[in-house]
């Protein structure tokens, strides 16, 4: 809130710490200011699910439910993740020309980007399939554009967004 003082060319800005209050169903009841006083009307339709970041009942952008390897990525690939926003896959033995990632259920689907940071000058990954619970990436040669396998041990960084 900005107010004008009596003196010309001066403003006072009050910054108030805010906290949101939620019921046990995850619905936001309103914003709470100093001393526990509500200073906004209760919000409707906004929910927080501890496993999926939501607003208005819809998944927004990312989730803290960890992605898992679906198929592909070679034999015994590994995945390291703290959420769906950015995570790492290490291609398993034998290499692979594609791989899928299993994700929590999104309202409409998932969109993602992937980059082979080990062989990024010779390979690029393209999103070739998407559903409400998964994404699939295929590896292509930078020079020919043809499908080309990733090598065992390649590090692939991936980020996914729900829509």
C-alpha cells in the first residue's frame, strides 16, 4: 500500500508480512496479516495438493512427485530428480535412441525439453510423444537429422511442464 504524505514528492510504502491459511482439504481460506487479522476475503477454488502443485484444481507447471524411467534409455539407466522441473537421466549400457519418462497425472498432458549434455554437439533430443502421464524423447544426429543412439553413460538433462 502506498500513501501520499503532506510533503510534496514523498511516499510511504507499508510492506506487510502475509501468510495464507488453509483448511484440511487444502483450500485457501484467505490471507492473514499481523496479529492474525484477515485482510482479504476467503479465496475460492484454490487448492494445494502436497504431491502436485495446483491452483484452482489444475496442475500448474511442475510437480514434486518424482519422475521415473518408463522405457528405453538403455539397460539399467538411472534417474536423479527432486521434482519434474529439471532432472537427470544417465543412459544405461547398450545406449538407446529413445526413452520415456513416467510423470504424475496432468490435467491435459506434459511438455518437455531434453538435452544430451555429454554429446550435445553431435546429438539432439526431440519430444516425440506426450500424454497425461508420460513424455518420450528420441535422439537425432545433428548433422544428418536421422535417429541416432545416445551412448551408454550419456547424461541427459530434462525438464517437463504440465499443461
